[in-house]
C-alpha cells in the first residue's frame, strides 16, 4: 500500500509544483535499508506548507501543529492514505535531538541537495545519503541505527 500513498502525495505535490524531499525510512530504503516502512516522511518548503495541508485535508489524520516527539521538534501534518501514514514536515527550522550530545540541533533541509532514486514506482528526490546518515546517527533511535547500518553495508 505504500506505493499508493506515495503516488497520491507525489501527485498532489507535483500537480502544484511544490518541491519536496523524501527522508526517513523511505529514503533509507533508497540507499539500501530493507526494513519495513512505518510511514512516508518528507519535507516541503515553509511557503508551501499550508497549501499542502489544505490540499490533503480529505486524508487528514493529525492536524498541522508544532510538535516535539520521538527526537523531533518541528511543525508537521499527518495524512493517512489507504491506511498508510504520510507525514509532511515544514522545512522552517526543524530540530532533532542529538542523543550523543544530549541536545537539540537544527536539521537543515536544503531542497537543492538530493538524489533522484526510483522507489515505489516513482522517481523521488531523496535527502542525500550523507545528510540522512548524519541525522539518523544523531537521533540514534533503534530504527535509525538499523537504517544507518544497512546504508553503510550496502555502500
């Protein structure tokens, strides 16, 4: 079902010419991780965030809000499409918790830095491998450690 959710959100974004950057588990899969996906995570530029929220209203499962949870501090919205969670972060000033240094650090989302990878039947802009490994290493949750190990082994 992840491919249907990906087709839906990518279609919604591309129809509106909204740049986006895939991160999280789906990006990790693009670089060699084989674990099951929990959801589809991506960022859009701040100036497009509200229009994405409005466009996806029919599938809203968590309203757009600032949240600090699971090592993340950001504004995001969650949609549910065909039972799959699609979480879209606002790229304005997200932070992650650096477990090694026990502090919050900025996560710089740069839409000009990406790799185009074929996943779920689509050409997707993934966060660059080094950027993904860097933030997943900082977070150091079990799923992040698993992704980093898989990415490094497949390199």
